[in-house]
């Protein structure tokens, strides 16, 4: 399988995974993650609320997880291209 084919199939999988969208006032249209990922984020929130982990650590873990899951999205790709051009 060529690199182009792998990238295209990965992008299609990302679209299928984050295909559901919700319109949020002031934020616009937001992709809704699958239920298992929502449970993961909720678990991190509960751990932070119970002070098992510090809230900045929960935010960093959540941000890293979101970026890793959506690495094929256009936003992340655009940021990467912008960073390369500077």
C-alpha cells in the first residue's frame, strides 16, 4: 500500500469517526467524538475534580489526546504547514 493510499484511508477513517457535528453558539460547528472517547475525557475530568491529578495535567493530557486523534484533520495540517513556512 502506498503512502498516499494510507493517508487517504486514514483521513476517511477520521471523517467517519468524527462525522457527527453539533452547532454550538459562539463556537460554531464542533465535531463530536465517539462515546468511548467522551467517557475517557469525562474520566479525566472526574480525576481532576477529585484532585487525583492536577487540572493543568488533565488539560495537557486531553489536548494531547485530541491532537493525536485528529492528526489528519485540516486544522492540524494547516498549523503544521504554517509552522514549516516560518
